[in-house]
C-alpha cells in the first residue's frame, strides 16, 4: 500500500464514506450506547479491533474460502473475534463490561463489520484490508464520541462520566456544575435520534459547501479562424 492509497482509504473511512453519517450502518450501537463518551468510545474501539482483525483474516484466507459458503465463514471468523473481545472486557474491564452488556456480543451482527469484510477484505490484500477496517472503525468511533459527548453534556452536564471504570481514581468533568438539573431527553432514545439527525444534517451541509467551493474547470477557448482553417 502506497501513501496515496493510504490517504484515500483513511479519507473514505473517516469522512467520505463514514459508516455513521453516510452509510448509516450500525445504528443500533450508535443510538443505544452513546449515552456517554466513555460507553460510546469503548464499544467503538472494540468494534475497531474486530473489524481490523477480521478484515486481515478474511483477506489472508480469501483464496481458500469457497465462494458458496463465504458468508457463513465470515460470520464464524467475526463471531470468534467478538468472543475474544467480550472475554477480554469481562476479565480486564469488568465494570464497563456490565454497563455495555449485550452490545459487545452484538458486534457479530453489526452490519458494518460484515459489510467491510464482504465488500473490501474479500477482494483485497491483507494490509489494505486491515487499514480499511481500522479507518472505517475509527470513523464510527468519531461519530460515537461526538454523539456521546453531546448527549452526556445535555443530559447530565458532564463529560467522561464512567471514566473511573477504566482509570481508577479519576472522576468525570462537571461542565455545568453540580447544580445542573439535567435534561432527560438528552439521554433517552429520542434524544439519540435528534442528536444523530443534527449531526447528519451538519455533515451534509459541510459536504455541500465543500462541493460548492470546488473551482469549475473553465471551458477551452477555441480560436475560430484557426478552427475554420483547420476544418478546411
């Protein structure tokens, strides 16, 4: 993979084909777990690990997997890696594991993972596929982090709530102080839909502005006498 290919892959994953804002894949964890930055980013990073390793595994074995049974094999690989991540969370981040609950095993059914395995890893080399999985996953992490930050800030007036589950002895940031009454809609499911809709609208507006700023290539000026003499 050369530098230009790496840049294109990174740009596609982080912005151009962002899974949360453009492809609208994996909406279940985006809407359900994004009640705080810590929860959202933790699940997003777990998804990045599964995507990167599954893409690498499928790209390495793609020539040995019969086309007719590729989907079951892909799902088995993703399920095995998700189980490893699930057990790792249970062993080393048990409190966070209890908070995330069923959403870690549900990475198996996350359409982002299977979509990248089928659309990219099954047709490209291991290095490019691994980079694609990482960048697509990081694009999801960015959306989860922003959405979790907005919902946590509006709903509770804090940031990094639950960080003590990862780094003992730390505490969340009280942005609006201890007297902030909170806004319940921010941490309820409707708040997730409203916040994600605003992020998608902002993303579309930024893309339209960027498209309008692109300079149009001027039409070629034709010298009429020269053209007439050339035709004659």
